[in-house]
């Protein structure tokens, strides 16, 4: 049964993308591609509750406003094989450079996401490779020092399919996000992100989504409790539903952090390990891991590697 569901996920996923390429799909489908496979091993280890935290290189994806509150740059890479499905991969790169845009008292980030999915033969009449990609330029500034930050994502979207009879089919488009981050007190913060503004892919629009997050830091910032709530359209026949995410991070030492979470009811757990790279002037680095359960499919393990510039 599990194997059957895994094949169905791949078939539906790729079929949806091919319909987008053909221009015959309802507008909501593309939004799901880039919201269900969210990157960041640390953020996922906290159940996806990160909009109100947004204090590392993953802020570029989760809440671009968080870039402006950071002090040091970083580069991260993540590779994943979601649900252990053959031919189904997720790749994510992001470079964040805070404190580089003096005119807005903020910084920027560059990110790249690619998801590849290959249909197995006998599920369709042909063998397809479908590969959506996204390029993101993030800009973030300060509205009130140590209090209120804002950010935007400018996204270029591309979907291509390798078809055995028709060759390569491509569609492109654009979208935008707007994020806010507010420090309520020294201990509590909140974030708000609206995604997919003025979105278009191959002439088809896809709907906006809203995500709000809250976070509290305790024990001299060693313990973080966070919660996110996001809207999503066309789930289980409903026009709109709200999904929940809860997470905990405990910094056991300056080098080791443990994480637990609930991502839409799915259990998540992970850890982070910071260390110094060899060499007097070499940057620090971080290795993060997350395990995510799933009621219908196999569990997923992800590793991300991050370089932390001094």
C-alpha cells in the first residue's frame, strides 16, 4: 500500500506540472509545488515554525524580513530525496548578505530551488522528467531599529519537462513575496509573510498564501518555542484551510542544538552541530539534520551544510 501511494504521489506531482505546461490546469496547482517542499533542515526540524524566528540563512525562503536583523553572512546547501521516492529530488542553495545595503539599513540574499521528478514507466504512456526551478532575489530593510523589519522576494519561476515524443517543453513566470518581522519585546517576536503576489506561470496565475508566526526565546536565548499558521487553498476539497506548525529548539551548548516539532501533524526531529573549518582564517560551519514522519508515505531525512562567515 505504501509503495502504491508513493508511485501515485510521483504520478500526480509530475502530471500536475505537465498540465501546467499545457496551460490547462486550474491556477492553484503551481503554488503547491513551491510551498509543500520547503527547504531548511533547521526550520523543518522545528516543524516549519520559522516565520517568527527567521534569524539565519533560511530566512530568505521563510521570511525575507529576517535578513535585516542578522549580523553575519552565510551560505547553505540542502539536498533531499523526499519520501525516499526514486527519481524525486530537492536541491536548495542560498547566500545571505546582511548589512550590505546601507540605504535601507539591511541586506540581500540570492537563492535557488530545484525539484526533479521522474515518472516510472507503465504509469503513463511515456517516460517523463519534470523539473520546476525557482530563482529568488531577497531584499530586506529596517523600519525601526531593533524592532520592525521588512523584506521582499522577487522570484523567477521555470518549469520544464523532457517528453519522449515532444522533446523539451518549458514555461516561465514570476512571483513576489512580502514579509514583516517585529520584535514585540526582547523575548517575543512575530512574523508575517504574504506569498505569490502578482504571480504568473505560463500565463496562468496561482493564488496567494498567508503565513503568520510567533516565537519566544528563554533561558538566555538557549530555548526557542515557535508556532506558525498558514493558509492554503484547495485542500481536501475545501477552498481554504489553515495549517499548523509547532517547534522547539534547545541549544544544549554553543555547538549543539536539538529540535522537535509538528509539521501539519507530522512529527519532526533534528539537530544542529556548529564547528570551525581548518585554517586560521577559515569560516565556521554548521551541519543540520532533520527527520520528518508522514502518515501515508515513508519518512524523510534531510541534511544541510552551512558556511557561517565571520
